[in-house]
C-alpha cells in the first residue's frame, strides 16, 4: 500500500507535525498508526478523530516509513500491527522503543494468545489489543495507556486462584471493597477517577458481575482480597 502521512503538507513547510488541541483546549493525545490494511486504519482513524481529545498525526503502511516519519512527527501513542506481511513488525516495535522511548506502543493484532502477547511485550509494547475490539472502545484504552498504565488481554496475565484480574485491578477492587469512592481510590493509587472507572469496568466484565459489591464477594471467596 502507499503510505500516507496526513501531515505531509505541514512537514513540507519545515514545521514539525503533531500539534493539536482537544475540545477543551488541552493538548490532544497524538496518535500514530502502522498497519498494512488501509481500510482498518480508516476505521480506527474515525474513532480517534471523533474522540474529542486525540488526533491521528501519522498513518504508515511500512516499518521503514514509520521509523523515518516518527523523527518528524510528535506522537504520544503508536498503534501498531506487529505481524505485518513484510515480517519486520516485531523488529519495528523494538526500534521504536529504542529510538523513540517517549512513544507508548499499543499492539493491535488478530492474535491474542499468550505466546504472541509475550513476544511483543518483550520487544517494548505497553499494551496489546485484539483487532476484534470495537473501534468505539479504543479511545478509552488509549487514554488509559497515555497515563502510563499497561493494558494486556486476559490470556497474558492470570492472577491467583485462576482469576484474570491484573495486580492493579486487585488493588482497585480491594479499596472498593473497603468502601472507598472512585475519587478516593484514585487518590490512593495516584491515578484519575476515569482510570479507576476503567479498571472497575474490566473487573466487572472479567468476574461477570454488575457492581462492586458482587465483585468484592466473588474476589473474597476466591482469596483475591481479604
């Protein structure tokens, strides 16, 4: 495919691309993307641009183009298919990690088994998201990783007692079980209230419950919290 840099006009004028503001006037989260399926990039870009607080600053169809373009584009997040048909995607993850350490890498792939996840995380990815994820859910995942958190599929991290809860989710649930509000949990863990809500949503989904009382009951029964 032909690679497309949506800020090529800016760069031709000598400006370093990547500026942009969210709807509330704050700095938008700047997203770059590598995939060899342009229709898939189109769908993700629509979700990014409709999010209100992030913008797509770079589209790329090859690792070579991506590495060259990242030196001219300010990006906060890179959405990347590690298994592009050219076969150099995993090396590309490692190269971005080495040369652009401030860019948080989120792998987007059809593969979600533990072996593939471990491979890409070992090469430097901060998150791993299945391509079966709804495009509308992607912005919340990007916001979460932009805070410095890690998002991995349940196949990659199994907690004690056969639970899919991550250590951070167990921390959140333990505080929720003590009766703390979302804002109080956030202050205890030095994260935003939005991040706490994100964790609780994952906890409810993984445990198959609808509220924190049910989640705390199941987690206590399984020995995840006291």
